[in-house]
C-alpha cells in the first residue's frame, strides 16, 4: 500500500471502528478487506486497525486473525482461536498421552463456530490443533470489562482433534504479533484517554481560569504524553525487527503506560471521570484487560529481567 | 547543513569502516587511566581521540564541506559518537558539546568565521563553551542580564554566567547577551562568539557534588568583542538559542544512551549473584530501549533535513528518567561499592550515581520540558 492508499484505508477503518463493534465490526472489516491486508502486509494492517479499535473502545475478532495468520493458518470463517489464559503467554493447550487439556480464553468470535484452533505444548514442541467447539466448555465472563466479551475456554482429556499444517506451530511468532497488536490497541486507548482529559482541562473553569492553566494539571498531562510516546517509540522500533524481545518490550511498556495514563487522566477528570456518564471508565476497564492478554506488563517485565540475568547480557540493540 | 539523508548503504559502510578502524587503533586510543579518571585526563583523552578521528576522516563525516567536513548523512555523526562512547574512549557529555555548538556556528556565524573555527572544534584543537545561564537566570532564560553595549567596532560585554560547562578549558564561548532593555525580554538578546583569552574574562570552576568540576562561573568585565563575532541578527539571539536547544536533545542524548547502555551491561556483569532485582532490571532496560527507539527516530528526522523543535523535549524527559533509573538500580545493586568503596571502579559508580541526580536539572529542567510539552505539543494554552 502506498501512503495515499494507506490513508484512505485508515479513514475507512476509523469509520468502521467508531460505528460498529463485535460481529458488525467483523463484517465491516471483511468488507473493507482488512483480513486480506493482514495476509499481504501485516505491519500496515495491524498498526492501522488496532490503535483505532483502542481509541473507539470497539471489539472484533481481529486479534484471532493476527494469531492465526502468525501461525500460518488462514482463517476460514468457521474457525476461531483459543488465546492463552489471562496473564499467561504459554500455549493454552497441553498435549500428552491423556489427550488434550485446554485452559484459555476466547473472544466473542469463538461462539457459534464449529472449530477452535488450540495451540498445545507437546513433546515435539507447540502444535496447532483444530478442536470441535462441542468438546470445549466455553463460559462467558463479564469481569471488569463486559463489553470486551471474553469467555473462559476449558477442556479435559480431549481426543477428538485434528492436527493442522504446519506441523510445528510458530507460537513465539504468534505471541510477538499478538503483543504488537495489543500494544497498538493500548496506545490507541491511552491517546483517547489523554484527549478526553485534555478537552476537560481546557473547558473546566475553577478559580476563574481553565484548569489547564494550572501547572499541576499541565505537568500531569505532559507526563502522560511522555508515557504514551515511550510505548509508541518501542512499537515503531519493534516493527523494524519484529523479534519476540522487541514485541514483549513494546507490550509491557504499553500496558504499564496505559495504567499511568489512566491514573493521570482520571485525576484531571476528577469527579466526572469517576462516573459512568463519562466514557473514561470504559478505557480504564479495557486497558486492564488488554494488559492481561499475552502477559501483563509486570510479568513480562520480570521475565525480561530474569532472562537478562541468566544470559548476563542486554537484549540486542536496533542499529541506528 | 547539508540536510542529506544519505543512503542506508553509505551509513552501513561508514559503520563497518569505523568499527574496523577502531579495532585497529583501540590499543592507541584507549584511556591510560583507571576508572573514569580526572577531568584533566578526560579532556586530554577527548582531544587525543578527536584528533585521531578527524585526521582519519571519520570526525569530518556528516559535516558540511565549507567547515572542513566531508559531507554525507548526519547519521554518521550519531554513529561515530555512539561507537566511541560504547568502547569507553570518550566521556559522552564532553564529546557531545561539539554536536550542540558546531551546528549553531554553521548556521549563524559569518561563513568565513565558521570555516576557520569549526574545524578546530571538530579536530579537538579547541574546546568551546556555552554561556547561557546566569545567577539570576536559570529556567527563565529570557531574563538574562549579561550586558553587551555597542562600541565603534563591536561590543563591550559586562556581566556573569554560571553553569558554563568546560569554561576553564575553553578557547571560545557562544554567549547570550542582553542588548535591548530588560523589558525587551527575549527580543533584546544577541548571541556573540567570544574568545576566552580576551582581557576581562575570568573563570572560576564550581566544586560539584559528584567530584568532577566541569561547570564554571564566568565573569566578563568590559570585554571587547569584534562586531564580526555576532552570531545571527542583532537582538535576534533568542532564535539562535531556540535553534541550539533541540541539538542538546538529539545527537548528544543518543550518545548519552550509548554510555548508559554500556554501564547497564557493566552492571549486569558485575552485580553479585542475586543482587539484581529482575523486575527492576527489566523496567530500566525498557526505559532505556524506549528512549533509544525515540532518539533513533529523531536522528533520522534530522538526517532527512527536518528542523527539530519542541518534540525533542519528550526525548529529554525520557533520557533523564532512564538515566536516573539506571543509576538508582546500580546503587541498589552495588550497595557496598557506591557507599563505602574507595577503589576507582567504586568511585566511578558513585560519581555517575551522583551525576545522574542532575539529569533532570541540566539542559533545561524537566519542569521546563513539561511546560514546553504542555504548551507546544498538547496545546493547553497559556499558563496564566
């Protein structure tokens, strides 16, 4: 896509993510050719859609598409994917002589589909399996963000599955791409929170002046922008080399900075931002869930430190 | 500025050529002192390395030909400083003064003057300093009062500067002076290029808490400066200063990140088993890598000829945050070295920890950076 095409594509996606959510957004994305774009140019497809989805608080099965694409599985309409359990990034399945055990999550897209793709840890390495939905227990959860539409997916001693090609699933790549997508979504949601807080700060009058004229407010919002741009910088860098390490750092920082952003923006929005009359809470809820998918900022960061200590070396540097 | 982006191949060629030159000359260029050495030793080391790199041509790459450079992408300058810093051959803060002051001279000095003096700076034959802050003028730069009066053929300067890095070593000073009324604020400032051996210039180093006395007070008592040493327009010094400040937040910070990367690696290698807390280590690494990704983009924008502006305040806040976090972690990890160690290695960690306390103060405090971010990037309007 050249820059003009990309801009038009982005505009269409902006409309779609603002007008639709869930199945309706899936249909709109299909119509706009987003799944095709993902197959041809994953960086462009992911980095345009997910920030918009984050900013509009909308949901879709785009994350499923990203995972399936990274596994080399092109998603036929009747197949969803099981994501790792909350806070985890290990494959959601375990394969042994007892059959397949499943403990994971699914987006709303999984319901009503005939098959689910489950990546399972096996002796020979991660393996992608097609599992009939009927052999899985799929239980809808509300949690902190009912709009996100997550379900808990479990299954015990399942033997009715089909192995999918390629025989060894590139789970590390699936985790990396999912983390990049989620980091973009977190950054999009963070930018929206900052926009909401900024609007409020310039309009809200106290002591006869807009509260945006007070340094305490200005510095909070400035720190918020610094926090967001840190995550954005890591994302830009991660797309240059797309390694598990760079994707993990981008996701961890995007998650941590979304928390920072929520805290600062909540404080600036004060009373109104604590009510459901104002949309801030939607983003506070959403970013908490997004942080938990494919590893929280805290757990991913700790794992990075442990690995650095183990190898006594810093992660590779992106050259100038 | 040539503003040439340069092809990736040119920069890659430069990178491998510089690395092999450094491999060959490392034994001659390496410092002969233990730890971080004294400031005198660091300055002598800097001059030695700059001269070798200039004579070999590397130090001239990325600078315009009219000031003794060999042209090409500014990325080569960023890379050279990174390589010299990573190998521990130069102290990045001292080295990067060139990156702050040379672009200003190239843009604002009369061509003849720039052609004469810039090569001496690049080659390490001269040290320059930057006379901006005053005792009564810290964050509020536009309130400066060091006075320059017009004479028949130039200026007569009287006043005082403070926090002038390396003034005691400098042959020249890029000096902000008050040429309008005090009320004229930023409209009545003129930038001059002053010889530090002029009669009436006195320098008094300031004893700092980290033990490296790199800052000085500089006193000007009726110092005569030729008119040809005016940089930019008379009463147009604010523009010169505003163009200079983003340079403090671009290549200089890239070089500083190379230093921080090396020291974090050193920390990883020297930490006693179990002393490093994984979560904290992971977090400071992310801060450093986020800054580096940000600064990398800034280097590329500069190489493509973009004018740097208020967005570099984000770079500055990120770097200061990363630097303090890294040395806080060092202090938590190497407790005995930092608190009671008297050997050169311990002293170095301690010095660097203490110097990191200033990272949020010098070069425009983070409060000033936040003010810039709030007004210019977030468009929050007036703060009154």
